[in-house]
């Protein structure tokens, strides 16, 4: 019997990130995946700024950035008659743009899932806490009040190995078997009878693209609105054929070739290309009825399914596993009560639900541009209505968790024109703690402080008279084994911390609570109110 703390089922983006997080927190775990290796087809492409801040922590951000298209490709989406035809519309995509901003140490990446999973796997296998087994299937999953059990089948040798764990993380995708097994079916909020074929191919299309670069190049075709997606900014492309009639069976290579030629808008003799793979895809959007059942927790696409419009699916999975992993580790190590795990769904579900809805909206808004063009409607208005497709920094960085773990604010967030699009960094309970550089060379961020401990940031020089009281209070928790420490932020001018006195931040980089000058709350009261101590 293999004994471990956590069994992770699924070795995609979210399962591998769960492994990295648990390793960082010192939690022994086994990860299994039925596939022989990581993905060979790049489904997910966009990794937002918050995701890259997380990957920065594991030293893989540079490898992920290296898979990206770069700044020039990611400034806009375009709608075209064909790749060689007239442009119909153009919409800026500020959230896709691979360029730095003052409010983050990281840049977003328009990359490729297959290459990124390889980087995550290499890093995950470096940890002594991780036992990673591909080509292995988890069977006979069961649980009782104390633990979970399963049988691991090596699909190459058919050898069986029993395993027992304290918890299970099911990151086994949108068609999750575990989700159905534990009675948490996917409640689709929109049933889309929409099937497409995803074609990955290699070609030099530069003579037709010219200077009309874009992260997404939407194309008119006899099948409907398809989309060209540059994968490396050179010769690796992904083309999506929409509205595929399932009664025709799988897409043949000959039909795929005809479609690619048609969407470029040239004679077949002018175009040389090689098809790498074809993958069918059905649009599904919705959330699991519940995100957990007793000791089994759903994560990523197993918990919430997205239409791939705007790149929200994988990023919501990253934020969800970031929320769950530290809580599971704290319970396993005895720092916090098991009830802490209830806050995973309480905090994450509203975020996921809103983003699933926005992914559906994005599909409709993108289609509205092409529809306006074809029917003589107002294309310019449709462009303006589609801004949120690739510009949603407010949604990414200003989402706010609500639970007993986070201070409920009495003041409103900063006023903005569009809460989805616009972002103003601020210290608020439940929000991501703002970034501020800690060194003149701008290499170390406040975000680098977070990951394993609760951190109390002392931001105000005037707090000095109470610093001793804070350190005494923190030391009491540390003596009892609770992971918490104090950090001094010595330069707060021109940062969001300028108006704060002390800021307590959770291991996932979310503000638990904060104080301002002249507040009466003592350090001991602050810690007692918001620390999830067993």
C-alpha cells in the first residue's frame, strides 16, 4: 500500500500546478495521468498576468514566456474576409499583450499548452515530495471518514498498486470521471450544440498576414466564423473549423487541407503546409454541482468548463488550485481545522461562475462583429462591445474573495469606467495583494514574499511604536507551529501600500486584513480574528 497525503488525478496544467504548490508546501503526493505523456495538442493558449505571477514563484515563468508570441502579435484581435482578404474589424487586447505594466512583476503569455506542460512537468519532477506517474490510471476510488483509497493501474505493464491518501484532487478534465463518480455533475448553464475541429499545422503564411498581426485572426468561411491562431509567430499555426456536422464523422486530412486553403483565400498551388494533428472539440460551459465531496476536491476543468473565448478557462483553473492547495496543506499539517477547506468553494465558485458567463458573452460578441458586417449593421459599435474579449485586467486582478478568512471592507473599491476592463491596485480584504518592487533593480517583488506563510507587512513608519506588540503576537503563533512572519516594507511612497499601517496576506497572495493609521484594533486582535488556527 502506497501511503501519501494527496492523490492528484490528472497531469495537465492544473494537476501539475497542484503538484508544484504541494511540493512547495512540503506535502507528499502522488500524481497520475492516463496519458503516456503531457499534451501533444495546444488547447489552452493564454496565460494571464496573475497566472504568470504564480509560475514566477516556481522558476518556470521564463520558460513559459519563451513559448509566447511576443508583444507585436498580442496587441489586437482581427476579423478578416480571409487571411489574404480585406480586414473587417480590429479590437485591442490589452490583457493579452506580452508587455510589462507597473502593477505586476510579470507579463501575460500567449503561448502553447503542450510546451508549457512540458516545462511544468520538468519542474514538478525535481521535488522529493512528488511521485509523478504518467500512463497510469486511478481505479476503484473510494473514501471514508479518515482517508481515500484507489488502485493505480500501470497501463504499460498492467501492474496494480493500491494507494491510500488523506485527500484527492481531481484535475481530470472537462469529462471528469471522478466528478460523476462523486455525484457532482456538470450543470451546463448553456447547452451548445456546437462542434469544431481544431487543426494544428505548419506553414509560412507571412506573405498573406503581412503586418496584420493578431493573437486571434477571425475568418469568414462557408462553415461560419473560423479563427487562425499563430502559435509561435512563425510557422506553427492552429486553425479552428466551426459548425462541424458530427454525422460526417471525423474530419479527414483532405477536408482539413481544403479548409485551410479556403481560409487563406488563395489557390492551393500557392500554399505549402504540413498538418500536425486534428482534434475535435465541443463547446461546453458550466460548473460542477459542487466542487467537493468529503475528501475529494474538483479542480480546473473538472470543476468548471469554459467556452475558449478570451482564454479564461485555464487561468480560472490556476486561480482555483492556488486557492485550494495551501488550505489543504495547512489542514494536513495540523495548522488549521478541516473546516478551512470549505472556503475553497465559498471563495472560488463566484469567481468561476462569473468568468464562465463572460466566456459565453465573449463568443456572442465576437460573432456579432461578423454578423454586423454580413448584414450591413454597425461594425464599429460591435467592435466597441467586444472590448472585453481581450481586455479584462479588472476581472483578473481585482476579483474579491468573500469569506471569514478575509476582512469585509467598509469602503468602496476605486471608481473605474469599466470594472471588467480597468484595474487600479489597492489594498482590500479578499483581493490580490498589490505588487511593489523591493529593490532598485526591480528584480524582487512584494509578491515574492508570499507562498507558504501568512505574512504581516508593516507598511507605516508610525507603526513602529506597536511593532514590538505585533512581533510578540506573531511569535506566539510561531511557537505553536503556525507559519506566519513579519516583513517590513520600507518604501511605500507611490505604492498602493502608502495608506496602510499593517497588511496581513495569505499564502496565496490574497489580503486577509489590513489596518490604517489611528485604528484601534491591536495586533493580537487582528491575528486572532483572521488566522485560521486549529
